[in-house]
C-alpha cells in the first residue's frame, strides 16, 4: 500500500512540476513583453497546419528608437477549418496596422498577440489541488472510521 501511495505521489508530483513549469514559463513570456508600438508594415499569409487546420502567419516590421526590426509569428487564434476561410480573413485584415508587444530590453523578442496563459495556470492549479487531495485523503478516510 505504501508503494502504491509513493508511486501515486511521484506521478502527481511530476505532473504538477511539469504543468507548473509550463505555466511559469508562459507567464514569464507574457510579463517580458512589457512595451508596445505599432507595425510599420505587415504581411499576412496562410499556413496549413494539418488538412483541417489553417493558421495566419504574419511577417511584420516595427521601429523602436529609430531602429527597424522584422519579426515573423503565428497567430494563436483563430485557426480556420479550410483555406478559403483563412484567405478571406487575410484579405479582410490586409493593410491594417497592428499593435506589437516587445521586450523593452531586447526588441527582437516580439509578438502581435499578448494573451495571458489562463489555461496553463488553471491546469497547474488543478493538478496541485489533486495532489493536496491525495495528501489529505488518508487523514479524511481515517476520520470516517468509527
């Protein structure tokens, strides 16, 4: 019984460390994009991820303190189910100026989207809650015995 509990603890601990590390990394990346500016030019294209998933890829230029930077990035959302829908979205957004989020200390690190990683944080919290549950499970079961 002790071995099973130890293995369960190790498994939950490893999964928790993985999800906590993933959430911490994404929060760090979110926080580091601490400055913003506007694109001077932006070119959008469609890239096939798999036969039923298409993403928009942006190649954009922006200027920080008189120096021009070029970057390329994939939009996290939306993904499109077919090439036609993605192409129409690209045509609709063509010529639009975008807000660029970048790291003030290193403008080469930039993104057109700055989304807080709620899902990664929720996953880490849930796995941690499961770990706490298993920690107190023995005490809870022992208190129910008469």
